[in-house]
C-alpha cells in the first residue's frame, strides 16, 4: 500500500518532465550527492537544439535582474515538508464553512495550497508591504536545509529574527524586496484559473519594479491595467515634492487578457444636466424613471443643498422614485423637451444624495461598452479615512495601520468574479478582503469563497492592538472577520436567503510535518531508534491534524464539509461528497476493513486513508489493499 508523499510539489522535477516531453533526447541521468540516480537535462544538447535562438554570456538582453534572483527562484521551486493544522476553537462554523484563514508565512502557505488549489482561484488581491523604507519584510532563509526546516517548531513569529525591517540604508534595499515578492508571485500564478486575475496594490516605491516582475511572471501580454486609487480625498502634505494622493493597483490575467466588467453604478458615466444649457429651472420627471443612490422612503418637498428644490414629495422604492415629481434647480439645465429626447435615447436620471438631491443624467451602456475606467471611481471605492472608519466601527479603536477600505477589493471583485468563485489574499493584514467578500455576497446573493493568509506577525507592545489583547496581526484579522460577518448578517437580516450567507472560516496554521523526522530519512535510521518507525507520527498530533495533513498532501479541497461516523466503534472521517474517507484508529482488523470497503463502494468514495501503525498486524495491512481491490476497486487506498 502506498504511503502519501508528504511534501509539496517539486517544481524543478515537474519542469524537467515538461522539457522531456518537448526534447526527450535532452533527458539524461545523473547522481545526487548521496549517490541516488535522478533525471537531469543535458544542457549542451538542449543548447544545440535551440542554437539559433539563444542569448548567452555577456550578450545584451532586456530583462529585470537583481542579486538574489536565482536563489529566490530556487526557493519557489524547493518542496517543503510542512503541513496545515486546524484550529477549531479559533474558527467559526468549522465543519461547514467554505472559507479558509491560513496563519503562517505565505511562501509556505502558497506551497501547501499548490496541490488542492492548482488552477482554481478566480481572483487574487494582495496588498504587500510597499517597501517604504520602514516596512518589515519577511526574510526567507535560502540557506536552510530540509533537516533544519523539519526541526523547526513552525511558530515562525517566535523565531523573530526572520521578520526584519528593510531600511533604505540596506545595500540590498530593492533586491531584498524583489526576492521576497518573486517566489510568491510565481507560486500564486499556479493557483489562478485560466481566466483568473491578480490585482496588486502598490505605490511609487516599487511600482516600476513590480510591473517588470509581473511582466516576467504573468507575461507582458497578460497585463490588464494599472488602476489608480485615490487614497485620500483630502490630500494634506503627504509627499516631499507633490501632495501624493494616489496609489496603484496593477492587474494581470493568468492567460489571454480578459475583459473586466464595469459597474452600472460607476458614476464616471454620469454627466451633469447643465451641459446642454437651456434656461429652464424646473423639470418634470416621470415616475419610475429617476434612480436614487439612497434608502427607500418618503422624502418631503422643500429646499435641499447646492440649489436643488423638490416641488413634490418623492416616494422611493427599490432604488427608484415611484411618482412623477418636479424638481427646481438653481443653475440652467436641460429643457423639458431635451429631457424627453434623452429618455428616448436610454439615458436616465440619478439623485445621488438625500442631503443635496443633486440630479445627474446617466448613460446606460450596452453590456459590452461597460468596462471599468482605470481611475477607480471614488464614489464607489473609498479612501484611507473610510478604511480607518471601518476598523473603528468594528473595534471602537484603530487597531491596524494602513488598512484598505473594503470597497476597494469589493469593487475589483465586481469586475471579474461571480457566484462560487474563490478569492485569495495572501497578505491579508486586517482581513479587509474577507470583509469585502462577505459584503458583496450579502449584496448580490453570491457564494464567493475566500482564502486569507497572514503571518502571525507580533503587534507592537505599545500599540492599541496589543493593549486590546491582539498579540498578532492574525488575531486582528480573525476577529475582524468574526465581527464583520455578524454585522453584515444583522444589517441584512430582512434580506431573503441571508441565512445562507457564509460568515464562517476554518483556521489552519502552517506547522512542521505531522511525521517524525525519521519518516523522511529511513536510510538514516539508527539501530537504537529502529523501533520508532512503528509509529512515526508526532505525539502531539490529533486525528484532525492527520486528516488535514492528508488533505494537503493528496490535494483535496481544504474547505470541504467534514463529518464523522462511528463504524464498529471506530471514528471515521467523511470529507466532502466521497472526496476522502479517513480512519486513524488503532487495532484495525479485517472485519472492520471489509465493513468499511463495502460501505465506501456504495457511497462512490474516491480515496481512503489509514494510519500505517493502526493495523492490528502486518498481514492485515497487506490484506487491506486486496480487500479494497475486491470490494471497492474504485477507491484509492493509502497510509500515513
Ligand atoms: C499592507 S498589509 C495588508 C493590509 C490589508 N490589505 C488590510 O487592508 O488590512 C501587509 C500584510 O502582509 C503581512 N505579511 C508580510 N509578510 C508576510 C508573509 N511572508 N506572509 C504572510 N503575511 C505577510 C503583514 O503582516 C501585513 O499585515
């Protein structure tokens, strides 16, 4: 019976495989440092094959390079033996939610997600450290051996020294940042669907380098746009040379450039009624024609701000004025005749604000005319003040520096995601993206799912967050999702179907392997420790730890529903709809295996896994494979 391969994919091996398909003659064999034979590429032969198209040595070429690039690529390709351990008590609706909160270094988390989420993520939004000269950047230790990695506790924050401040005085200031981003983007690309899109927030410090890096990672032809985000609507003295009030969101698609969807609410399509001057001051607006941007209700006639006066009460229902009404406007506006012509052309009017009753005309675009403008619409996407307000509303204090407003990732989601899509943010900070996913689902009835990744970066002991009991940024992120989820549900309690809104999340923590080191290096087992191979699972690991280890290694969706059943007194886990069944009990005997095999054959189960040391004896272990072959041949059987 095969053991599960307990490490993340080795991308170098996979690349050799792909090269072998194209150039089988260039594949040869060589020995590694321990004398094991492995496949390799005969580079001299490959060069001959491509000789007319090679750039070599000192020849000039166009590319982005920095010291450390090669090492960081190696880092992306090197497998790790870590795992994800569930934290039930920190999760919400653990067994049923489809959302994930992964705590740990995102390089490791991205590797652990490779098998289960390869080509499955529709949208990635990230807001990485901008390299402002003050950021803490997670230094990947390229020199670490696998043995060292295995010995690690997995509590990365306790190591402390790997999270270092990247100061401008650092001679490798840009290189260190690029080396941090490069392997992460390479791994992130693998997770995107073919029609997937990545959006990356960034500012002037690294935008030029990031664009070049993304050209390389995603392909220049897949560049979509560099959106501009107005980060403050009231610019004070931010920059040395200018009052910088904008940042960027650069975007690329995974493969062929895709067309993003614009929003009907995007007011950049609105135009003022004063454009075609006619000395009219009062307009009669037909019922059901004027759209509003505020709540349903009755609004009394009278004077409002900026020179607008309602001459009749208006009744607003479902976002439209339901009665015919007159509005008087101080400026000269369209004639009534012009308005009637515009109605015929498909233009409609919008009352934007209940305080001013300012009236605008809005062109209705044909569906294919609707694409987002590269200047993010500032009446949909908020600024930093709004972002701080959101945190303040939830926590009554400012717990997190520089969050994004949830309206930013939410707007980006409207441009490319729908119903069941997966949205990933692997620099999730205060979990703004998770907040946005839940909010958008509440608004449009979607079932989008999120995966957040966040390092348990310690908060400053002097900070508000620390004083309020949040010792890591991950603690802030998780609590934000709990609070935001409750709030969104409460605010939408009248809405049909709101009870189905998924405000839960499953917390999984990056940790060392569930297996003792001996498992990975059987040839190094000494006589004294030989008996240890009987059970190579670490003592502190629970059956649920093992279950998630198996999901990671077998590439099974980590957010599938899980239930347990007692079968002949043994606990059996059922994941998804036949995706995986697991039993990590002791004393597994033939009767139990037969009962289980019959049941799994009836239920169309794909995979089953046992604990290797759980079988009563070696014969039963061998027979198990035979029993399944006879009674449930479609089920793949493995052990850990
Ligand atoms: C600019 S913040 C993101 C803010 C987020 N958009 C929000 O609105 O709250 C970047 C976050 O990435 C986290 N981070 C940095 N390096 C990381 C790594 N290697 N793995 C996971 N998270 C990391 C930092 O702790 C920080 O919280």
